[in-house]
């Protein structure tokens, strides 16, 4: 068989594989869970398809997800929570900083990234915090619970400030390398925020 004929036979196979891969990627993106917040459920977000909706560990949470959704048993997943809460933006973000430590003893605030942007007339405060995460396991109002120090962790957090329905927190915590794969989907969800008018 000549090289020209071999090349002509190879190209269709390559194109077919590329088309199949693109189709598979598109299908895997899928449609995620529709999140509705606010007294009239007028605040709407579309969770990435890569997030699996799970039973919230606490009653104060509106929603909880595990990511990625296709994680095998025993594989690490990130925890995503959504809830309404009060307090100043600065105080809440400072509280998140306090849940992390840096290996070299430097400032967690300085190691973090903060961004503010507007979506559909509402303000979103975005925070990206790296470091060792002090994960509080269990506990309650009168018992702090066990604290597990998780190295090489990361938190992606957002405070959505609405005009009529207060503030909502969206937080994702998990291994830093795992969260790196979730950043785009998280930000796409936030920037797709919709608030129904007239409510």
C-alpha cells in the first residue's frame, strides 16, 4: 500500500474519532441542576452538570453538591454548599481566610484572590483561597467538633448580594488540583445568574 493511500484511509478515521470525542464532550457537559433561591425562588442559577446534588449535611443549607459527579467510590470530591446569610462582606471573607493557613506562615489574605463583578443587576464577590484547610467535622452550637487539617486544599467562594433578597453564599472546598478543574464551571454558573423581575 502506498503512503498516499494509507494517509487517505487514516484521515477519515482521525476525523471520525475527533467528531465522536467532541460529541461525547458536549453530552458530558449536559444540563445541570437548576438552583432557585430567594423568598419567591426568583434567584436562579444553573449548576454545572459536573456537580451531583446531595442531601445537605445541615438544615441551614439550601443546596449541597459533590463534584465531580462522576467520581468513583473512594475518589476525592469537592463539597459545594449554598445558603443565605447575613453579615458584612468583609467580615465573612475574613472568616473564610481564618479557616486556612499557609505552609510558610505567610498571610492567607495576601495569598488569596478577590474579585467583584455585576451580574443581572446584582453584585458578586468572588474569592479564591489556597492553603491548609481547617475542616470542622461534626459538632454543634455548644461543641466545636473535631478539626481536621487538610493540606493543599482550596476554597472557591462567592457572596451574591441581591437587591431584595439579601445575600447568598456559594462555597466549594476540596483538594487544590481537583478544584482547578471546577473553576470555569463555577464562574460560568455565577455569570449566568438570573433574577426574575417584578418579585
